[in-house]
């Protein structure tokens, strides 16, 4: 393995130039943004019952502020209060408890399935678009999204807006099956500091602890302030967890375990390191604002269940330390400007410089007794969006704009490192090449109140041209029927495309059986039709539902290609989804939710033969049904002690194995249903220090200690995380 070195974020000369350019004053943009601070403060002070009864505004559905009921999309909103209330530890965990989503964790990055459709090997949640303040945070080489602590500090989040269904008409490539927009607090809303720290471990490992160094631990800090027109927000989060002792599921059809660990059945080292920094400087003028921000993220993972080899961490016969380590970094610098150009028009500008690649500790174990492989790839680029909002009439609104994406990819140049001294003894591929990916786009959206207090119509279209895969047109149309103040119905259509990532286009295999790039791969395209009624039964109870039909064209699936596999556009997918949910709150005493979803996915393959017959038409990986339940209550008989107890339950139906593993197994097989039960005990609003409030939370995850498998790829299934206990302290200043 390569030597471990201190972590650094990518800092090429281009980053320095971008900071200097983006920080130049643009006085015409120093205008008054519709200030969200008052609304945020009211939301923080309101009770749960008041929040449920108050119309929630969302931005992501149309890039304009609308109520949740009138927005022409199926949208969920998760607030900072919700994250604390339910003990969420990451955005991945938020999505796991959101209708329509299911996450499979390969213990490097979780992959998101939406409405029964999963991304496949190496997808890294690439079938959804994840943004922070409207800016994409994808790792460009793989087009994947990091959903753990490394994404953004949770303490900096004001709310998360989650759109189920396609949104390419507004957001372009990869706003495919869903879009997640994370909206951060403003400096004025933060106005102080918030510090969270947590310690914990598996319950079975508590007796064998060797000091605090063997405990899972995390830190999350956000501070911000507003002084007249200037404000700042700084935030940092880091986490180290240990997943040692996870057993390789017996269902795995063909694991690749190195000879020196041939007798091993469980991980001996599965360390997760995550870190992220976010900084923001904002100037607020009389008619708008100007914001300069930057984010840097990094991960380091032991790859005990990676696609190349499994359970590889250990010492070989020569006494050499071996194993797979995934080490990646990426970041961006952005400039956002907003100008109110008059009573009916506003302008927005977003510029972003981004970069990322492999770190010094990246090392892939491929089973050779002579060498490990150090992956080397890097990307950098720019993204710019200019957008106009025009409201010529109170019942008519236009949103239009232009976007340009430039991505300069330095293709993989994999080094063979001598196991004895980490010296370079050769390369897998030729000298590294570069590919410039260019995508200009134009979009237009119209919102119209066709019948006051009854019918709202939305239409949108976007044209993208990519220099590799050509032209793409995305559209949307929607009708929102406001039958009464408490009952609405949405009838929606949308289309979207998922662009092939640079990895899928140009990947070089590290070993036989690995993925090889396909430069002729076409984008996947989806048409979605949705019917979504919403009903508020009372001040305390809301009901919601959705029926969605997805038609996915040119689905990319991995096919044998000599001794390797390559992605090919070989199938058409039909998906039908039924989603039901209810929320209930009573003052600050009780908060609860219940939801159920049912999916059926069928594939029409364009190829024939043994593989097609073996896999069949049924969908794979994602469960056909999921039930979720949550209940949280304050204990009034212990007042004035601010004690709250909560629990949540997720029951997941039987899942079919992935098509790759079905082929490896030689016959179809399924993985059993399971139930995941968590509990939280919290003391909030304590006065421990002279200033600010203190909170103490004790959380237990997977109380039933379910160890069953989840569908995996490359011949292995993935073990679920065992029961864990976490103690969290939070201090606000």
C-alpha cells in the first residue's frame, strides 16, 4: 500500500485565479435579496404544531418561492429541526427516511434507488442531482454524489428540499430521478456558534475499547454573524468511524478474497474518514446581495467490500501490509449575485470553479503479490448560470436563462506501486490523456394562474448540447388544482436525462472483470407522469400521496466485453410507484409520521440469450415495498427537565439481487426482508453554561441488530451496519 500522508484539498493555480476573479466587485449585483432571515427565525421559534399548520415555502421546484401545496412537483422539505428531532447523522440518512428513496451502502459511498430504479455498479447516487444553495456538488469524474458527513456540515443546514421526479427542464443533466437541494443558513439566521460532538461504537465492541481512539467520533461546527451589510458563515465537519467485524454475506456468489486472507469471513479494518469545510462571505445591499463561498471535501475509506477485491486488509506471507484505500478530494469556489431590477424583474448570476481527484493515499488491492495500484485522475472546470425572473402580471411568471459547463478531465493514469517500497514500477495505461467536456444550455419556464384560487399551470423546456453525446431536450408540464384551502391535486409530466460520466465513457480496467469505458454510450432518458393529492385533515394532521409512472429509455447495464464488462444501452424500464404518507403534530408534545410505498419495475431488454433469460424482466436491487414510522414525544411529567423520547422504524421488503450477481450466481436469488429500528433520548434547552443552550442526546441505531445483506455488485452482497450507540453533545452560543 502507499504511504499515508497528510490530506490536502486540490489547490491548483486555477483555483487561485478563480478566487481572484470571482472576488472582484460587481456593483450592479449588490441588490436586496428577499431576505429569508425573518422567516427562518420564525420557523425556529414556532412549535411543531404551528409549523405543520403554516404553509411551507419551497424554491427548488420552479426556482421561485411557492407553497408546498402549489409547487408543481412532488416535494418533501426536511428542516434543521427535523434533523435534530429524529437524530439524523447525514443527508444519506435523511433520504433513507424519505418516501420513494432506498439507499444501498457498499461501505464506500451509498447508492440511491428512487421509485424502484437503482443506478448500478459504481453509481454513487448518480441518478439524482444534489445541490447546495442551487449549486451542483457532484464528483465530476464519476458523476456521483457524496451523501455522508463529507457533503456539508449538518449544523449549517436550514432545510433540504427533495423533489421526486425528473427536473432536467430546470437543472440539466442528472436531475434524473430526483433532485436534492440543500439550503444553508444565512449569516444573520446563524448569528452565533453551534458546536456538536459525538462519540459511539457498536455495542459488541464496547467491552474491547482501547481508549477513545477506537470510538466512532464526529465534530460539526458552524458560526456566523451579520454586521450591517456584511455577513459571514464558516462551518466544518469531520467524522471517523470503524466498521470492523462486518461479515461477508453468505449470499455473495463469487467474492474475490486474496490468498493471504483466504480463511477470513469478516472485515478486519473498515475505517471511514470524512471531512468538509464551507465558508461564505455575503454583502447585502439595498436591492440584492453578493455572496462568495467555497467548499472543500475529502474522504478516505478502507475498501473491504470494493468491486476489485474483498476483505483485502491484512498482512501477506512476506509481512507486507496490504489492502484497498479509497482517497478522494473535491471542492468548489462560487460567486452568487442577485439583483432586483424593478418591481417585476430580477436577475441572478452563479459562477463556479470546481476541481477534484484522487489523494496520495489512494491504493487499490487487485490480488497481485507484486504490486498495488494507485489511481491517478483529476478534473477541474467552470460552470456559469445567468437567469432572469420576470413577473409581468400577478398571475404570470417567467423564468429563463443560459448555462455553460466546461469540464476538463485528466483521464486515469494508473500506477503500479511495488509492495516492498511503494516505488512506481509501471503503468496500466498509456500516458494520460485529457478530455474537454462542454455543455451549453438554455431554458425557459412559465407559471400561470389560469383560474384564480383553483388552477395553476406550469410549463418548461430546456435544450442542452454536449460535445460528446449531442443534443438533449427536456420538458415539463404541470397542473395544480387548488380545490379548497386544505385539498390540492397535482397532475405532472416531466422528462430528464442522465449523462454518461467520464468514468463510463473512458474508464481503464484495473484487473480482469473490471469496468471498461464505452465512448459510444448514450444518455439514459426518462419520462415521468405523476398524480399527487394532498389533504390537510386538521391543524394537526396532513395526508399526502403520489402515483408515478416512469418510462426509462436506453437504460445502461453492464455487459460482458471480453474479459471485462462495459456499460451498454440495452433495456427499457417501466416503473409504477404508489406512495402514501401522513404527518401529525400536537404543539411541542408530539410529532409523528407514517408512510408506505409500493413499486413494480419491469424491464424490456433489447438483447437476447442466456443472460437476458437468467435475469428476467423483474426489477433488481430496490425493494418492492417499504414501510416507515416515526414517533417523538416530550415527557411533560418530568418538567421542567426538557426530556424527549423518539423512535423510528423502517421495514424493507424482500429484494432481488443485482443482475450482475444473478449472472455470477447462475440463478436468480433474493435477499430477505428486514426491519431497522432506532431510538433517541434527548435533553434539549439545558442551561449548563452561562450563555446559550446545551443539548444531550443518546441514540441507538439498529436496535434489533439486523445483520442481513443488501444487494451488491461484482460478486458480493453488502452487510448492513450492526447496532450502534452514539452520545451527542450540542452547545449553542
